[in-house]
């Protein structure tokens, strides 16, 4: 019961963070600018997966990566400050929503190129074979990203060299604005693993415990020299592909059904049915929201990034 309440709180932290970023992007203050992709509805994946990562392991997220960063330990204030272009952001306000990175937390950044995190993670896993860390590299992608040529090359190389990579595909049923089943011949994407000669599994991506168990097994195989794993996490996003998406492609009743299955509502119901104290369930939410409100206030009180530093840390 305690672990499940902790999972609920961790997911509420991500939900509250994403809702605050959305508020700051579209609200009157408009402190956040630029393209923003939210993970509302997909909180179970990062909460479950990051629980199984050690300090030397490397995580590579997509541009929908705020929740993964938070679950990996990046402070909420630093994430919000980065999104808002503040000097106290995790990258000094240079990266913004879609590009920030925090290697000191084992979070090696987001990427706005679809599927680009896969080959980078393969490189990190290969480097770990020689630098003594023995790291496992975890890379996150969407369902549409598995159709990219670079993704195929990364999966093939990882399998051929038996590299310690966990490929996490967040299948939220939409490849940007197109249903995934209209883009592939076999909609069960995890089955591709057999063609590469690696382990594969479809996982309930709305259950943090199921994700945690699957990542634990995959990481154990990787550390034992048994090569990579492809995990397909089945989930749904409750918001548009990006802020400003009109979502005219949604099917009638789709969001209502998704809200019934989404991880926070589902785990809350399960805890209540198991006899958890209603005050404890509510506390998981209120503590998360209060933390994010404090983080946002501190982030917005910080000075904007200095334009004179725009070329710092840029190499050509």
C-alpha cells in the first residue's frame, strides 16, 4: 500500500508540473514560449522506469520529456525555470521545453528529432562498455518513431553488439496526428524485437508497478550481458500532440474512455477499493500541487537568461 501511494504521489508531481507549464504557456502571463509537448496521461511510464535506474545509468527522453526528467530527479524549479527562459533553469534558460539536459541527474536530454534518442543511447551504452561504468542506457520514443530509419539502425546495432540498452516505446496510439494502426502492418510494435534478435514485451503503460517490473527485468538482462530489450508501453495522452493542437483528429468518445484508464485516476480508484485512507489518497495530490506551486513561484522570481550568454557552451 505504501509503495502504491508513493507511486500516486510521484505521478501527481508530474501531472501538476505539466499542468503548471501549460498554464504558463497559454495563460495571461505567457512566461513559457515556444513549442511545448506535455505528457499528461502518460505519468506511469517515467515513475515506474526511473525507479529501476542507478546513478550511472543514462536516460534519453523525447521532446515530451518533462515528466521523465522530474522522475529522474531533476528539480521541478529548475525544469520550470528552463521552460520559462530563466537564468536558474537547468541549462540557464538556453534549452527551453524541448531541449534541456541534466547529465548530473543521469538525464541526458530531450531531442526534437523524432527517434534521434535511440542511436545516441546506443552510443552511450557502447561507451559504457569501455569507460568502466557498466551503464545501462534507457531511451524513450513514441510509437511513430519506431518507423524512422535511424531507429531501425539503432535497434539493429544494439542487438548485433548485445549492448545494454532498454528501448522504451510510449505507444499513446497517435503518431503525432495519425493513428499508429494506419501507419504499420503489425500494430503490436513489440513484436519487432524478434526480428532484431532481442527480447520484447508489451506492458501496461498506465500501471507504474508493471512498468517497474518490466524495466527491472530488462535492465537485469542488460547488466548480465544479454543485450537490449524493446518495451512497448501502452498508454494515452490526454492532451494534444503539442500546445495549440486543435485535436480535430480525435474519435468520438476517445478522451472519455482514456480518462477512465489514465494512470492517476485508475490508481486512485484501486487504492480506494483496497481500503486506503482517503486522506492519504488526497494528500498524494495536495503535496504534489503545493510543491509545484512553490517551484513555479521560485522559478518565475529568477532573472531571465542573459542574451549575452547565448553563445556560451556552443561549439562548432
